[in-house]
């Protein structure tokens, strides 16, 4: 996750804690005037107070992370100061109110018992089952374990929810279900929507509770009769259900005793109970699905890609835009925020927004320069009519539903125009725990991805770059929704607080990016159809990344005309392009002469990662417009302590969308994988192991060499007559990758070959053979080339694919039905996506993909001609290109569907047998019985019976080992079977392997030879010599 995304998530979580603080504050203020508290008031306050103490711990953890990531640490410190001031004041007030309660004995160890209940739940057939439920008024969702969901046979639906708990630990729920829950003691029944997790929490309570020490009254029906016994939790219900089932009665059992609360599920036991002295475990309602699980999935072999289809919500969002959007008399778009919930679910937000603004004013006092910039920004906002002061300053007098957006300033030193941007926080929750962003639909991504735009940017001889000035604010929000975009502000502290309405699409709202980009696409579709307008239409639809334009043409005249037409079309909707850059002074001169546009920047450096949501980049890609070169900017600060958090933070800020320095960056991925393999050996903030540290330092120490790179942006040759794409693929034990080169040819047969794009992935942690990894590299190359051909708009004469693996080329040249599933599925996709194109052999020394699969130090990549221009043979006529070695053409390939003998089971059946039986001896006997059954079927007169013999067990063992070796070492088996020597770098070479008479690969060397193995009679030694993978 990028730092800015993580920061926004943390801020949203912090807003939730601040909302809880406000709720508790209101409760305390309500009780303060009371001369004395009733027992019920005291119980309720104590219950809230017990939960309140945890708020600061959670806030402190969140705030530390925010202060590390924030661009404005002073503002973050101010947030801490404000929170702590309110928290400790409330703490003192609450303790004063609770002073009438008896103090706990300090010598007693205690544990907070969680509110559990036994309930009945219905399965898919309507039958009832008992389940253990946990009531959690701090949860905003309901949960069910995967085990119970499977047991009940409930229908599942896809979901994509992030569950955040104590210490900001995160789990992901990808499925949900509907559940009918009933009380065991009454007619209470409720339909729940539950997120599915592997585990909700560990057993509760953590240890047995001595029930003899609890003075339970007789005659009451406990919701959980066995609340004192540790047991698993099947269901967790959140705040909505908690308050629905909670009754009005409670029983205080006295000092050092829990309390009983009446619910529709029975009486629940809550509060402090005595626990054994030896118990030191504390529980919270959180199931930590390790982050390493999510990261491990990232490194797994890619599944077959599918086209993205719109979700139901995305389709509704599109329908909303098409039905409700119009253009006013000036041509401006007027849009409606796509809402998925009624705004009535929003609670009060005025107090929250007021606190945030008062905090902002304190920063104004400490930082006058920041204040002046902020005031200038807001004055311009009001002057342009983008916000309007409300005449009624009292929020209670407002008509309709109001939502007040907190706001703060973000300084952007890299900006050439506006150094400060005001950001509006539509994720700030109201008193109901719901924010404006929570009720909005986000909408689909409708623009081209950045990879496609940058790839196409390299095909044009003449290019232009610009961005839309105040893009969001050029689009108006429908008047009926403007009450949902209000802010609190004043220009001077001596003035009363004022409220303003934001009239345009607001930065910080969930739907803003979709609404803005959809308006652009809609504007493009309205362009009149003619020969040149189709190019204008395509540029507006495909060459914008949010508000940034990167486009061009093949001639000077074409590019100038394209620029003028784009300017006019956008101006019709009041979109104004500015900050123009080009590799041609003539183009900039023509644009500068237009009255409709301003601000031409001929000597600018264009940060191509400006819209990558990275505030601080380890490595960023730039375009030097005046030189027409691509370059990299490196920004790594020295860090004395190398921790897992530090390394992952640095890696997450690497921006290399075209993979132009892929051989260098793949090393960081290898470090990352190594870090995760050793994940249990060090925590997030512990210094990493020396091995990882040395790998990391060797990577970052050479990274600054990339500052010296100057890469030609334009990849073609002047006056070309044909353009070819050449895709090279390769794999090593650690990674696999692919790179695409553009080969352009002039009339006089002059050739230019230039690297266009590359991609790499680290090999999966699960052991995989080199040929299979080579096949994954070929699949990656096929997908990458397909993506490139879809991105480019110039005619491609032909595409050619290259691999140095004769096994992969053999697989691709044969019918897929002869291949095993892993190979068959990937070969099928490769053949489908590269149909009509040739796969050819390239020697390893001429394969540039070898660099991206093995890695190359940053201090060596600059002078690596093979990487930047591809193999030298591409400069020659095709007749001089490599051909397939004759000795490999008729080789027997691994992973072919075949039979070990007439009795061998199919591959899928063999794996099914392995999955069913984890005991090796049992498996060996089962296989022996299978062989006996086959023999008896063939020899009806001479059938075997009785116990399995030693000979049969030996045959079974040989069969099992043979199949295992075919899976583990297919390439080595093929070579040894052909009686050829293993390659110099083969992983088994040091073991001097050979095939014995039974077809098993064994350790050779010294006295061990095929002949001596035949003479051995000691079974232990005989088996020990067999080679197997760990």
C-alpha cells in the first residue's frame, strides 16, 4: 500500500476514535449536573468507562504511525495535543463521578469477562443448531466463522472488506452470508448479514473461571450457562444488535464480582471476575489473519487473467451518472453524487468539524506563513464561486440534511503553482459512526491505466503534456446535494464561526475521481465525427490520467492541430489546460499564442509519478522535456536501524511503471520475499537479520547510480516503414520476467531497437521446476505483449517471441491435450494470445530477459547494451537470427501426460491419493494392494492373497518414489534418461546423479555407480541414496 493510502486509512480510523471520544464526552456531560447517580447510571458509566480507557491506547498507536507518515508533522502533533487534552479532562471527570464506587482490591488478579451467549441458528434447510455468540458493542459489523458457515451450508457471496482491530491489525474478509439467529428463551429472531472469517478470536475466557467465587442468584436464565469454560466463538454481533437485545435490568453482584445484564438472549455475565494467578493472557475481539498471508499470495504464480466486468455497484454508479448529469448554460457539467444509502443515516457532524477547525486555527497561530497560504487558497475558492457563505450560521436552522467536512492543508513543495492544497475529509464519521464517503459509490475506473498511457507516450515523435487547472472545481454539484458539502471557516479568529457550502466536486469525497474522469469521457463522446476529430476524441478518452494529459503525434503540424482542438473541446466545458510542456519549442510557441490558454513551461521536468499517490518516492520516473529523455530521481534517507517496516516502506515508494530498471528493482523484491520467509524471526520494528540487512544495503547503496540514466523517450527511428515487437522471456530459480523491444526499420534497411517495457515477478516460495518457471515467464511475456499492442496506436508489422528454454518451446509446439494441467493451462493461454506469431529460440547469452530474472546491480545497468537495445542480432537481417538447436528438436519433454507402466494412475488420481493419506506406510500399502488387484484381474488362475509381501512393498515404494521424482526433477530426469550430462549450473550436479535400473535418480560420486548399486544388499543404504526434494 502506498504511504498516502495508508495515511488516509489511519486518519479515518483516528476519526472513529475521536467520534467515540465525543460520544463519551456527551454522556459524561449529561451526568455531571446530577447530585448523585442511580445504580443503573453508575453501572452504565462504569461499563462505558472500562471501554473508554482503551481508546487512548488505540489512539496512541494510530497517531504514532500518522506522525511518521505525515507530510505535516506539526499538524499531527497538534492532533495529539488536542486529543490528549480532551481525553485526560474526560478521564478526570469520569473518575470523579465514579468515586462513589468501591475500589477494587489491588491484590486480586482479575479478568474482564466478555459477554457471550448461546443461540440457535438455522441452516440452509431450516434446521436449528446451537452456536456460541459474542456481543461486542465496539464492532460495526457482524462476523461468523468459516467453520460454522460451512456446517450450516449457508450461501456465500463475494465481498471485499477490511477488518481493523486493536493496534491497527488488519484482516480481510472476501466472503459474506446471511444468517437467521434466534434466542433460546423467547421469540426474539433476527436476520443478520455476516462477514466470514477463518477465526473470530481465540477461546474465551482464556482460562477457567472459578464459578464458586461468583454469587450467582438462583432462578435466572443465563444466556451462556457455561460462560466460565474456555470455548470457541462462532458468531460476533456488533453494536446494532447489541443495543437491540440489551434490556433495562441489571444486577450488581458486589465488590470483585461481575455484573449481570438482562438481554433478549438471557442474562449475560459481564465485567471483572477472579482468575488464576498463573494466567497472564488478555483477550480482545480481534482475529489477526497474518499480513504475511496476503503478501505470500502476492508472490504466488499468476492465475489466468480475466477481463474486468463491472460490479453491481459500479453499474448503478454508471446509471446514476447517465441519468442525472447535465450541462448548464455555460457548458459546465452538473453532476449528482452517486449515493448507495440515504443521507438520513448521517448523524451530527458540526461539533466534530468545529473541533477540527479550532485545532487548525491553533496551527495558524504557530505558523503564520502556513496561515497566509491557507487564507489565500480559501479566498480564491470563495472568489471563484466554488464555495458560498451560508446566511444562516446556526447549524440547527439549516434545512435538509447537512454534513460538515473537516479540512486541513497539505503542502506540496514539488508543485510549480499551488504550494498548498486544502483537503476536505469526507471520511470523518458523524455521531452515528457513518461518514459521507461511507454512503457514496466509488464508481469504476474508466480511464486507461498509467502503463498504457506511458507506453503510448513513447511512440510519438512529437509530444505534449499538460494538466487541467482545478479539474474537480470545474464541475458543479447538483444544488439539492450541496448541503452535504459544508465546512466551518473564518478568516480571522475575532470573527464568529461561519459555515460555507462547497458548490463543486470536492477533493476528498469518494466519488470525486469517478465523476471528474467520467465527465472527460462524456465530453469526448460528444466530439463530432470527422477524420481528425477521431484522434481528438481518442486523446481525450485515452491519453488523460486523471487530470494529466500525455499525448502527441508523428508530425509537428499534426501535434499542433491536435493540441488546439483538445484545448477548444475542453474549454467548451470550462476545463482549462495549463502547465504545457513539449519536446518542441514550435508547439509551445503556437500554444502560447492562443488566448484561451496560459502558462507554457518549456524547460520543465515532468514527474510521471505525480499521480501515483506517492508523497515521498524512493525512485520516481521523470521526463526531461527539453532533452526529450526519461530519467529517474532517487530519494532514500539514511536509516541507522534497518527494520521490516523501514524496508517495506522504501520498497512501496518505488515507481517504475515501464520496468526500465527492472533488473535493479527485482533485487528489492527478492529481499522482500526473503524478509517474509524470515518473518517470524523479527517483528516490524526489530532490526532484521544480518543476511537480509546485507542484501538490502547492497541494493540501496547502488541505487543512486540510476540518477545518471538518460533514456530516450522516443523508441522509433525516423521515417520508419515497419515496426516489430520482440518479446524475450526467461526465468531463474529466484524470479521470472519478460521484456518487449520495438524494432523499427527504414527504407535503407537501417534498424533501431529500443527497450519499451519490462515486467518481472519473483518465483513462488513453493518449489517449482525451472521449466515451469520458464513457462510462467513465457506467459508473462505473452500477456505483456498483448497489453502493449492494445496500448499502441501505430501499425505493428509483426510480433515475435523469444525463449532460451527448448522445453518451453517444445511444449508450445505440441497439442495442449498431451500436457499435464499446470503446463496445459498456461500453454493454452499463450497459444491463444500469440496466435499467428512465432516463438523462437534465443541463446541465453543473447537473452535480455535473463537480466530481469536474475537481477543486475544499478551501477552496471547504464552501460548494458543488451538491456537497452536487445541482442545484437536484431540489427541484422532475419536470415542471421538464431535457430533452434538440432539436438533439442526431438527431445522427450517433461510434464507430458504418459504412463509409468500399464498400471500407473492418472496424475490427478495420483495427487488425489496423496491428499487423502498423510501416513506414508499406509500409502505404501494401499499402492501395493492396487498393484495386487491389477495383477489378480489379469491372472485369474494365479491370484495373490494374504499379507502384503516384501516384494510388493518394494514395488510400491519404487512407484511412489518414481512419481515423486518426476514431479520434483522433470528436467533432470529427462536429461539422465537420454544419457546426457547435466548442465553446468544444474542444482543436482554436485550430487553426481544417475538413473538406476529401476528408473530412480540416485546420488553418485566416489564408489557409488550404477554398477555398484546393483550389488548392494543393505536396504537402508539403497534407499538413502535416492534423491528427493525437501
